C-alpha cells in the first residue's frame, strides 16, 4: 500500500473508533448519575455525613461534568474495542505468525488499562484523599467543587490507565524487533528516571501518591524486561 492508502486506512479506523466512542458516550450519559456516584464514593467515605456535598458555581457546570464523565466512561469501558480497531490497522504490516498475537495484545492492553484505573481508584484515592483531608488544622474545612474534584479524578484514572500500558508497549516493540532485552537492560537507570518523571506528572503533587505510581510502574518495566528476555530465549535457545 502507498502512503496515501495507509492514510486512508488510518482515517477509516479512526472513524470506526468515533462511532464506538459516541455509542458508548450515549450509553454512559444515561448512566452518568451512577458513574458520578461511583467517582464520589472514595471522597465521601472520609467526609462527615453532613459534609458529603460537591458544589458547582456555574449554571452549566453540572451538565458539562456529566458530559465529561460520559466521555471518559466511553473511553475506559470500551477500551478493548479501541485497541482491537487500532491493532487491525497495524496487523497487516506484520508476518502471519505475528498476527496470531492480536487477541493476546488486545486482552493485555485492555487488562492493563483497567488494572491501572482500578489501582488508582482502590489504592491511590483512599490514601491520597485521607492524607489531604487530614492535612492542616480543624479550622480549615474542605469546600470542594464538582468541577475540580471530577476533573482531578478523571485525569488520574485515565493517566494511570495509560501509564500501565508500559509493559504491553515494550513487549510489542520487542515482538516487532524495535527493542531487545539487552537494550532495555542497559537503560534501567534511564527507565527509572522516566518512570519518576511520569509519576510526577500524572500523580497528585505529594510524595506518597508519586511513590504509589512510581513503584508499580518500575515493577511493570522489570516484568516486561523478564518477558522480553524469555521471548528471546524461546526464539534463540543459544542466546544467553
């Protein structure tokens, strides 16, 4: 295929992703009240009963927050469909034996995305919310707005989901021969620096939250390194 044919194919895949997104968006909008309740739950757990409110300061703010939640819900819950569509764009460039990894790749990418969002929701949120609500003195009371809280939560959930794609991306690059085990092993220190930077950008601005992302991310890198090494040994048993 020529460059323009590839471009047309990419555009058609993008259109399919848009159809999937809007179908999921409509469904999630109908369930946006329940999704918002799910997002509020970690916060309300640590607030006194009389203080379990999120305030909005603009007439349209509540409506647009529901739209945003529906959009993110479509991206997260339908992530397997997006990965499958994008993989079908990449698959024709691979050998037949490499195409057999379509299903494992889609499953792994979806699984790690959901694991990342689940880690943020069930591990990071309780620790971070408890820490920040207890910070300061009793004279300082949280007055949380709907927009600020939901924006922060969605950013963290989506960011963790993307960050947890690291091992999937590394294994995929090794499959197509872009990286090798020795190459990754030689850049362990650089990987640690990159992981630290990513953690500082994605996690909330406190040391505990950054460590809660940095540690599993680096462990995922080491896990991917071990998988790549195992793949190379199976491909070439004489390789040390």
